[in-house]
C-alpha cells in the first residue's frame, strides 16, 4: 500500500501572466499536489534547491517565456516531467530537439483540460490520482 508521502507531488507553474497562472493552478489543483507558481524561470530556479519539483508546467509566451529558457535548468533537473503550454503568439516548439538536449519527459498541451489530464497521468502513471474530483463536495454522495 502506498503512503501519503509517495502520492504527494510538487508542481511548478511558470507563467508571466498572474491571472492565467492562478487559473491554471486552480485547474490542476488536487489534494496531493503542492503547487508553486512563478512569473519567470529565474524565480523558479531559486526555489529548486529548497523544494524540488516533480512536474513543471511552462507556459510559453512570446518574448517572456520561451522554450530556450528551459536550458537554464541543470542537467539533473532535466529528467523531471515537463508540460509546455504554448500560447497563440509563441514560437513553435520541436519536442525532438528538447529531448535531444536531455528532456526525456516533455509534452505539449493545448488547453487546460489536456494539461490537467497530462499532469495526472505523468504524476501517477497507471493509477487514478487520489481524491481526483475536488469539484462539488455533494456530487460524490
């Protein structure tokens, strides 16, 4: 049987737009996910030594957050899970190039629902996340 500590995961959300960052965090919120939200990769890098992440959701915005910013991560952190969320104005991303640079678990998501599903599948592969439905508490009665 798994303990709570094995199920507990840390997710970093990097998005320079505060409202969008908060909305994305609410969409993936789940009892066993600790979410840390950042406006820039530099802020995120300062926290990695204190609270390592299991998954990073990186919203790509033209001129602010681009896939080249991932190269600032140390090689040992590149083995973690990454979800890239491109916006309309962002440059296209070649996942094969990122995988060659040492990011074996990188995926692209185009909407919030897909981001949530990829998040849960990466964090708990083959398992249903514990207490996945946090919507209406009366819906489970």
